[in-house]
């Protein structure tokens, strides 16, 4: 490694960190003694809150935007640190970084250095692992005393949230940070600060808000009219006075007219949806919380904040898990996720595994036709000593909780069904390599299938009012209960009684409402914005080139834009995939095409290109390049 030229080291850091500029890579290497691995780790620890420095020849670009588009672009553009901002907005000071403070070094259990810890976090010199390591050295009393103190007039949580590093925010709250802390005499809430603080991209800002809500931040401190209904364009000054029925509540003293104007500009469709959904979740009982905490599964309480739509499937999954954990049965939990493609089955399984902190093994059932292909051959057949990925996963996780997700389960054969009978019934499995019995009684199996789609489509069409326009959970559960009985009967008819009789529950995944489909469109747009905001790079290896970058996107009237896309393009048979393909065709292609026509060369220091996405007079979505 020592023989590697400095330029080659910079190139390697940039290759591992696509958004890293040559100057930043050089600085990281200098700070890390030219150690490439350490430089890469340092950059990844700070990139979540590194400001995307504008190129030097673009200082005046934003001031040249047309007056009609300037406000919308600024709403999605990080503000200059020298801008003092409005007087009512919390202005966190930059805390010094202490030379003698090491977050990963030996710690004095009697001296919790909160100021130094926050300074290190604020400067981007620690990641979530480092924060977890530091906090884990202290007892609950010390943490309770320190994690919510004020530092120079501001609660510690405000410093943590200002980084938009959801990993650090998550660790801080898990160790005792209060997501409902407030600042100042008017009790300015942390969730409002999160929204107004924004982020480098819409996705970053939205993830921070969603993380706070997932950890029980109270959405009701925001006036209801800002998010209910969520799928509408907010007026420039915020909701009109007649809509602000809860503005006189004690917890809304902070929400003055000027704050409401800024809040309306800052809130995007995904954030409004997350606030709305959080406001509808019923509080959990003390027993439910204690049960999940003792089973190291307390984060499952925030499962509904992790995906769009499927509130019924999510609610039922939480309920089944609570009962399963409470009974402590030594028997696998077998679930069927039934519903049309592109409606969240895989996403919910992955998020469920993340929140349970469980390892998830995904099986693509389309490529396994025979039992020995999925589980491995038995002795003495050739290859038996290697097992198979699924076989070896079950053996490695023997006696532990884990998740097996079998996608497109309807593609599996009869002999695969027969092999599953024993682990599904008794939680026992035979290792194909040596014939030894393996304990998989704590495993969770999720079988995803499209086989029952026609029944679910018919059900959704017949019950639109209750399912998509009503908030009566009891009425919804009664209807879905009847549907599940029908689906179980059909499942047994297709897969046979021996397998069907071992299923714990069938969870139906319903089609999206028009409003939910619009939120899906917004999530796809956020992904696009994140992708095109990368720094352009021309490297020695053309495979590492980044041609499309340094682009800022502003969505004007995001509810109208996303609803137009969803109403025209959402297909119930393919779900989110149909919306994603529409965004590629309607927005990504014209955006990239205009971007390519607007320059003579690719340059890491090229000026940012600003685009407006709006609906024109013909009610069609259009992409406009804002002239410099």
C-alpha cells in the first residue's frame, strides 16, 4: 500500500465513496495518515451531513433564478451557514472538538462528557457505531441525566437531529434521548425543528422525520391541518385560519404565522404522509411495550412508519407477533404475505427483519424446482457436503430467532412443500450435510405469493369505502377477517391441506388508494433526486464515471404532481413498479436529456443545474430547466 501513489489513493477513496470530491478525498487521507481504509470510513461517517459545496464558479447561480421558481428551489436547497435565519428558528452553536476526547477510546464511567460527545458528532467525527460504543459504557442513571440536558441553551437532542444522521439519532433515543423534547419558552418541538432544518435532499429530511415518529415523537404538536389531509398542496402561508382548529392548544404556542409559512414550504408529501399515519396509530399498552422490550423487539412498534400503505397488514403483523412472543411457544411462526406484485410484501419483510434486528434469508422460489436444489442433496449424492444457502442458514441460526422469506412461493413444487412440513410443524430440520436434527423452532417463515391476487382485487373493488376512505379499524378488521378465511381456503386448495394447515396466518396486501399511490410516486422522486445530486466524476476507469450529477430538483405543488403521475400510471397488477417506470419515463428521461443538452463537457466543478417539476395548464407533468 505504501508504494501506491497519492493520486491513486485519492482515486480509490473516490471510487468507494461516489459523492466524494477529489479535494475531500485528499483531506480525508491527510487526516488519516494516508490510510485508504480509514479515509473511506471517515468520509462515510460524515457524508450524511456534509454540505454539497457549490462549485466556485456558481456562486451567483441561485440569485439568477427566475422569481417564479426561486422560492421552490430554495426550499430544497441547503442554506448557507452564514445565513442567520429567522429569529424564531433554533440556531445551534458549533461546539468545539476536544483534542483529548476519543469516542472509541477508554472511558471514565464517572465522567460523561456530553459537550465533547456532541461536538464530535456535530463535526462528523463519529458514526452510529461510535456513539453506541460510547453510550454503552454508562449506566441508565448517568444516561438519563445527560442525554436530554441543555448545552448552551439547546437540548442535546437538537444537536443530534441537526446532523440528519438517522443511525446516530436512533442510538441516542434507544439509550434514553427524548424525541418529544422542546426548546425555549414557547416549547418549540424537536419534530418541528427537524422539518424546518431540512436536509441535503428530500429523502434525507424525510428519513429524519420518519425516524423521530417511529420512536414515538408526537405528531400532534404540528397543527393537524398541515397533514390531514396529507395529499394536498399547502397554501404558501400555510393552512388558512379556519382550518387551524387546534392552534390554541397549549403545545402549539410556538406555531406563529411566520413559523406556519416556513413549515408549509418545508413539509413535503412524504413527511405529511408520515405525520398523518403517525397520528392515526393507537397508543400501545404498557404490557405490549414491556413484552417487546424484554424480547429485544421494541422497535417493531414503529413498523407502520417504515413503509407506505398496507396499514392493515402491518397492524395484523404486529398483533400476531405480540401474541407469538407472549405465549413463548417453541414453534415457528409461519406467515403468508398474499397480494399483487409491487405492493410491499418484500419491503415489509425486510423492514420487519431490520426492526427485529434479525438476520433475514431471502429465497427466490422461481429458480428452485426440486427439493435438493433448495435444501441441498442428501448423502451420498455428490455435493451433499456443501449443503445449500438455506440449509446452511438454518443450521447456523439453530436455536436462534431468524427470518426466512420465500418470494413467489407459488412457484415451488410438491416435494419442497413436503420437506417444509417438519420444520413448520415441530421446528425441526435435518441438516442435509450430515443428517443431524437442527432446532429451528424460533424461526419466522414468510411465504410471499401472488396466487390469491384475483380474490384480493375483487375484495378491494367491493370494499373501497371502508378500506380506503374510512378510519374505522374495527370495521376494516371484520372485513379482512372474512377475506382471510376465504384466502386460507383457497391456499389449502392450491397447496394442499398438510401445508395449509400449518400456516399461522395469511396477511392480505391490498391495492393502493389514490393518495397512497401518490406518496409512492413521491418516494420514487426522492430517490431520483438523491441519485442526480451526486457529484460528477470522470475517473481513470470509465466504469466509475458519474455523468449525471450536480442537479437540484424542486417539485412545485408536490401533491398535484404526484397525484397526476399516480392517477395516470398506477397499475393494480404491478403496483409500485408501474409508478417507478412512469417516473423514469415522464421525469427522469426529459430531465437527463435537458441536462445533457445544457453543457459542453463533464466537470467535477461544473455549476449546479436546477430543475422545476410541475403540472402545466394541460394538466400534464413537465420538467423545466431553470436558466442561469
